């Protein structure tokens, strides 16, 4: 897949989400797009999990990571509990819902035969260490694939593409794109691609880093920075959940998400990639996207990115 094709798809997704968010914010009594886990919200139907594929015994050799996970009875995932549409804990049921969370459940179903997942909450700055220590089996956390990270961990996928974008307070009118951030104080997530991308796209900007997305959003609302630069998909979720902020402009980079794995386990990476191929081909991937991220996007579902299509995957 060419970079231009990928960028066009990201831009289309960005425009669609922006339209949906605007409609939800400006509606006069309409319900707007539903957020998973809230009254009237959507979640992946149980039938999707029931119909999801399960690996054969031949695909899980004795002594492999997959065999260990199957015998344990649950998949241990590094992730989040506070990312709307991606991985958020439902306050009523306690269930973790969203695109990343449901993808993790599907991988657990493929290995174990049931979607049993234990989620360990981690920050962006500790993901590599957690994988290297084998404290988690995999990381599902909008984990951007980069060559530098690939020297420390392995990435299956990519399984979704997005890009860096800009969020500002709702009443902000002077910032319309990343070009307007030159000389501004910009909030970023620690150890995220924004840290290195901002100097190129917004020369002279000053960065203020926070460990988690909720902390960064709170800092923006509290005017501790002029804008917040983060992955578009995450910002769209934030804006959906928090009417005090909005996303402006289009994504100014193209980012590919991967499933973080232990670098030394090539067998497990091949296994996870084979699983991704299956759920893309049988329509499971599309059903999860439509019920989560797709709930704030007008138009058709995106095409999953080609596996191994970016450096580091």
C-alpha cells in the first residue's frame, strides 16, 4: 500500500469523524452517534465473538506462547481503561469495551476458545519494558509502529491506520491546524510520535508532556497548553466524550498501529499475523470497527492496512 493511498484513507476517516462529531455537538435534541458502554450505545454483538475463529490444535504447538496462554485460560494484555471507543471500562458492567479491547478479546478467543482477557493498565512510556519483562502477552493500545520501537519489541500488523492531529479548547478560534502551533505551548503524550513530529511541523513550539491521555486532556481544558497533539483516533474519542474540546484540521502524519509483542518470539508474531488475516478476510475486523470507532464515522468502513506494510512491522 502506497503512502499516498494510506494518507488519503486517513484523511477521509478524519473528515468523516469530524462531521460526525460536529453533528453530535450541534444537534438539537438528536441522540447523535452512540458511544459504546453508554445508554443507547453500541457494543460488539455477542454473535461476533461466538462466530469468531478459533485456532486448531495444530496451530498451537506444545511449549509455544500460544500453548502457555491456552493452558492459563486468559490472555494478559497491556492496555487502557479510559480511552473512549478504543479501550474504556464500562462503569456499569465493569466490562472493557472499544476497538482495541475487542480486538484483544478476539485474539483470546482464537487462542483459548473464549474471549477471556486480563487487562493491565500501562502508560506509553512503560510498554516496551512490560513486553521485555514478559509481564503482558501483548499490547493493544494505539501502539504506533516505528523502526526505533521495533528494535525493542515486535509488532504484528499493522491492524489500523490513523495520524497525528490537533485538539484545542472549544472556544479556541486562532488555531486551525498544526501550522498555527509555531511558538505555542503544546501538550503531548510522553514517548509518543508527537514528541519528534512537532519540531518539524511547528517550529519553535514548546512541549509539555503528560504520561496519560486523560491527564493531557485535563491539562488542555485547564489551559496549561494552547493545544494537544495526539493520534487523531484518540483525539476524536476524547472530543466525543468531552464537549470542552474539539479537533481542528486534518491529520498531518500517517501512523500505523501494531500489536506489541515480545521481540524474541517470532513464532507468536507469525501466529498473530495469521489471525489478523483471518478476521480481516471473514469480516470480523469490519464488524468490530463499525461497532466502535465506526459509531462516530459517517460513510463506509475503511480497508484494513496490509500486514507488514510499514517499516518495523
